[in-house]
């Protein structure tokens, strides 16, 4: 689904360039965020999470499934490989719920599940 790809492409670009504020701007003000640490809520927490990631981290994703939930809500499920310069990759499944806002499409819910 083009909407989800556009948002995830910007998400990936922000991660690859280590631009935590750019990544956080893709989320709603009250986004629920579950990375690989305990969950948090809101853009400042998202920015802090990505700011703590090591330089050189990159993300490669592949959309697996998408659904339109309502006119202003879409759901995406992706396979993501986070790549590091100094340690093995981490593969995860990522679920995102995007909501159309006055700012455009933003991530309202982000849930990562690590594959072991």
C-alpha cells in the first residue's frame, strides 16, 4: 500500500541518517511506541529511542500485509532487518497503524516483535 510505503521509506531514511527528530516527526503526538525496550508514548520518547541507537544503524523492510481499517486509518505488517556496523543484524516483525492527521499520515501505533 503506497501510503505505508511512503511513511516507512521516510522512517528508514531517518534511521539510516541517524536523524531521530526526523523519525519522531512521522509519529502522532500521542503515538504508542514499542521498540525493543519497554513501551513509551509520544514523539519525545520516540526521538530519544532513536537517538540512543548506534551510528551506522540501517533498516531494510519488506511489507508483508496491509489493510485499510477505515478511511483515515491503515495497518501495515512488515519484516525488518536492522543492520549494525559492529554486531549481527536483528530481524523483527513490525506492525504499524497509520492515521491521517492535519500533518498528513502519521504512525499512531508501532509494535516490534523480535525474531529469535
